[in-house]
């Protein structure tokens, strides 16, 4: 049972939590310093049970969604809206800020795949769920929706652009869906699981292709699809566990000689047009990866990547959900009791039962 440790802490009784594709990087050993006893889970919402004496923005009884970023709101980076790079919540790191339930490389905070969670900086992150919003929608506003949206935002999409998304997991599907909001003229998503590709076609209204069945080489395929110019923007929504290249898989996923398999990054860099943009939201472990930097230079590419700044994006995304522009809960395919979370991880990791997004159901929640 977590306790108040700081005057700005809150204790939240969790009502919804999800298993994220990024959790699988921890589960499969791709992120270092993931310690025994750590509670995973960075996508959750719940009821405020207790607050510290300095908490003024939320109160006991509020139903809040909790962004995955642990952010102080006052440091140099938070004031720029870079809540994923808070300088106070993860003071021993020079890159990422604090993240709930995501190893000690992200601050060592316990996460929300538990009945209760301690939420630091409770005046900053936790956001009261608007009246009438389905909690199933709200929990996906803690990560999946803002990460997919920011992936499209960072891609610098111009009206009529061709956007390619590598990875048809929940974030990739959301990135494809949000690409239309920025004016894309054509959206292509690439994966190797047919059930995910079919889901993406229906949810994101995009083209979807299987890189194992529909093409010999994804880069050549994309070039052929774009008059040999390359895509205007490419989004890497895969990260450390990309399939498709034996050398990358062996060195990055089996031997851990690099920070995960960089296959999707290779494809992104090599399939985007000269002067194009590569947007990276797929998680890679610290710190080194084998990528074709010479191609980045010679093609004049812009590469943008970051953890999504959830708090910055929430007002617009809440409005999109309320207006029916985005339907987050449609991504949820499985509801798994908390006590069966181990089976949930196995199913999600092994891509069983056409699982797109698993939601954990809590015995103490009646919401």
C-alpha cells in the first residue's frame, strides 16, 4: 500500500490500467535497470483517496486520469511544455524525465498495474476526467492517444503528404489515425501481423501492408509507391523489438549488444524522401543503436523523437474525444482481471487471440 511521501503527493485507487507495448520492452528485458519488485504500468486512471497538504488542484473523490509523465511543472523543460523531459522527476538522467512503472532509468516510480498508486506532483499531472467521458476513453488519454498524436505532430505533415507508419500496434494505429488530422493525403501502415493490419485499415482508414507477405523489401516497396521519391514523412512506432532483419534481431534483441533492434529506424531513414522527416515514438533502451547516420546526413533528413508531453496535449485531445473526432476505447480488445495480469502479458507479447489493446479490470472498481 503506497503512502504519502511528499506534501505534493496523492494516493489514487486505480480504476483502469492498460498493458502498453512499451511494457513489453521491460517484460522481454530490453530496458536496463528494471528491478525485481517494480510495479509496472504507466497508463492508468483512478479515484483520489488521499492528498498531501500542498495539493490544491485535485481533491479526495475526484476521478482522474494520470499522464504517464512524472513532471514537476516548474523546471526549465516543463515550462517549455516538455513534460516528458522533466529535469526534477528523474534527476540522475540527462535525457528522459520520470515515467510511472518504467524501470529505474526513468526514475524508479512504481506504476499503476496495482490497486493503488502514489502519484507525485499531484498539482501537475493528474487531470479530472470530464463529466460524461467514458473511463475507457480517459485511460487511453494517459499515453496511447497523445503519443500517437505527437508522432503525427512531430512528423511535420503538410497538406497532401504521404505518411508511412511502421508498426500497427495501438500507438502506430493512433498515429495513422491522427495523421489525417494534420492534412495527410495518403497514410500507409506496415506491420507483419494480418489481424493488426486489418484493424488499422478499419480504425485509421489507411492502407495497410504486411512486410513479410506483400513485399520483398519495405524500402523498395515504399519507393515504388511514391514514384521513387520516398515518403514525405515516416513514423517509427515500433522501437526496440522490431522484426525483419536477422542481424538487428540477434544483436539488439537476443545478445543485447545494442539498445534493441533498429530495423524500423533503418527502414524509416531509407524510405523517407530527401529532406523528409522521421518521427520516432517507438521506445529504444539506452543508449546506442546501429543506424545509417550517413544516410541521414546525405539525404538532409530531420529526425524528431520524444516521449509524448501528455499534459500539453490533453486539452486538445479531450476536445477531440468529446467531439467524436477520436474514439480511443475502440482500440480496447481485451478486458483482463488484475489477478490474471501475467496471462495478459503473455497474450499481448505473443500476439495471441488478435489482441490489440488489453485493459486491466480491477476487483475494487465499480466504475
